[in-house]
């Protein structure tokens, strides 16, 4: 059974990975456009970022160079910093407005 699993992962074509990345990115876009909760929107943005990382790793693996994987490492570093800052902003908004619904937050309006 283990040999079958290894065989499937070693000989999968690039199309499967790209279709998975497309599905993940589409779910993220739909979530950003339809949801009003700031945390859910934030998670959907992270999902879109990870689908792009999957594309980078896929092409890096199939082309035989490490440039895409190194780029993914830097993207994940920036994403970790983005997550920390984004969650801090969401906590600050919740303390000021007592809600994380994006329709009710109007701090930047005059």
C-alpha cells in the first residue's frame, strides 16, 4: 500500500497540482468577496497566498530548480509577519468597535 502511495505522488502530472491550486485560490476569492467577518476574510487571503505558494513549488519541482522553493520560503516569512500584524489590527478594531464585521467598521470614513 505504501508503495502505491509513493508511486502516485512521484508520478502525478503537473495538471493535478495546478488544478488543486486553482481550486484553493477560487475558494479564497469567493470567501473574500462573500464573507463579512474580518477573521474569515483574513483566512481566505492566507488560503490564496498558500495556493500561489503551491504553484511556485510545483513549477520549481517540475522544472528541476530551487528558485521557486526559495521564493516560497520568503513568501511564508512575509506571510507570518502579515498574520501577526493583521491579527493585531483585528484585535484593536474589536476593542474599539466591539465587532469584527467588516460592514460595521468605518474608521477610515470622514
